[in-house]
């Protein structure tokens, strides 16, 4: 086994941080899972993760947690639980986390960003991540940046399933538009490998994807698992804006006009790891409970 490391994982109660924390635990590392709420310690403990309380908007709360950490996985989010988008809050979270890591002389930060963050997409929650990336580079903290595409796990999330159960998938792109996807589990795997292979990983920006699928092929794949037909309907931009706001619509405009373009075979070769394909991901989901079985 690689040398045992102590890693502070932000977002441990969420998708990416949860996957990273579980993978690091599995590999025998000491993991502290950051959450704002002590009421979530119990759930973290069930997964074998030691919960610690802190808030990315409060630098002083992070200082003691980073004192003996070898690594810090940073996830920021502009989203509130009601799906409202606050890019400026995401920038603040990222800057605070990086400044705290610098002050504590953490020897390796892995920052979760998003694929195409540096491509002037005009999507507010991509631009905020680009700002955090720039802050990290300027800080000179030794780091790796992971940039995932859209999560496969979105298609098994309660909010997605509640609409799919109505038998219709409404998206503001033509069915032939393709989307690259990544399994959250694979983010955990690559981040764990980055922490374990610090010298190889530092200075790298890694875009993460495992498969590419046309939006129009999603309903058939999902209806097989959900056991009822699902129809694809191209939503008007006007309707989409009402439903997902300007930020969400801009993201779909990006999917339609340009889209993610990760070189999946090159990624797999570079990291010696085969990324999960979408049909494989679908097989891992417990569709009764709407969550991956792993
Ligand atoms: N969904 C996708 O397809 C996709 C693709 C690429 C990138 N992303 C990006 O992924 C990010 C979200 O990551 P996720 O889906 O892994 O998270 P998530 O499941 O939405 O959970 C959010 C996590 O952030 C933590 N958090 C929120 N505010 C915090 C604060 N002020 N201080 C400390 N922790 C805080 C929450 O912890 P507590 O509530 O326990 O404190 C929770 O663990 C977003 O920036 C999104 O843009 C998403």
C-alpha cells in the first residue's frame, strides 16, 4: 500500500467529497470529512469517516483542521439546496479554502472544478470555478485540479427520477446533441490516485469523463432500468429558462454548441484506470433506493 496520509475532505457529505472520502478510506488513509453540521457526523461515521465541523466561508474554522493534514480535497458549490446559484459565494469558498491551505503549508491540494472551466463559456458557475483555479495557481500551493464533466449519478438522483417517473425527459437540446458523463465513483478513484502519487499529480489539470452519449439515447437506457417508457421532448429555451434559470440554460446552450471534449482514452492511459461506461454505471444503481450500490 502507498504511504498512509491524513486528508481533509470538503464536501464529504456530498457526491464528490463522499466518493473521495470513501475511496481514500478504502485505501487505508486517515480521512476527516468536513461538514458545516455536526448532525451529519453520524452518517459519516456509518461510512467509517470521521466528521469534523467547519465552513469554507470561515477561514478560521479550517485552520485547526488543516494543521496536521497532508492533503486537502476542496469542493466548492454555488448552489443552495433550493437550486439557486451564487457564483460569488463559490469564489469565496474556494479562496478561503486555498488561503487556509497555504497558511497551514498543506503539501497537496486537490481542487474540484469543472471540465471546460477555462474556455470562456459564459456559464456563471463555470466562470466562478475558473476564478478559483486562478487563485489556486497564483497561491503557489502544490496542487492538482480535477475537472469533471456532468455526473452519471445525476440520472439516478431523486430530483431527476421524480421527473422521469412522469414518463418524459425534457431537455433544451436536440436529441442528437451528445454529452460526456463521468461516474462520481471514478472521481473518487482518480483523486485518491492523485494524493497517493503526489509527485506525478502536482501541477496537473485533469479533465474527467468516462463515456459520451446522445441526449436522445438517454430515455431508452433509463426506461429499461425504471421499467416504464420515457419519451424525449426538446424543451424550448423559454421554458428551460423558467425552470432552470439563466445559469442552467447557458450550460445547455454550451452542451448544444460545443460541449465537453475530454479525450477519454488518453485519460485512461495516463492514469492506468478504465473509467466507468454509462451502461456499467446504470447496472450499479439500486433503482429502488435511487442510489449507487457501492
Ligand atoms: N452535478 C454535476 O453534474 C456536476 C458536474 C461537474 C461539476 N459539478 C460541481 O460540483 C459541485 C458540487 O459538488 P457535489 O455534487 O459533489 O456536492 P453536493 O452533493 O451538492 O454537496 C455539496 C457539499 O458541499 C458542502 N458545502 C456546501 N457549502 C459549504 C460550505 N460553506 N462549507 C463547507 N462545506 C460546504 C456540503 O456540506 P454540508 O452541507 O455537510 O456542510 C456538501 O457536502 C458544484 O460546484 C457543481 O458545479 C457538478
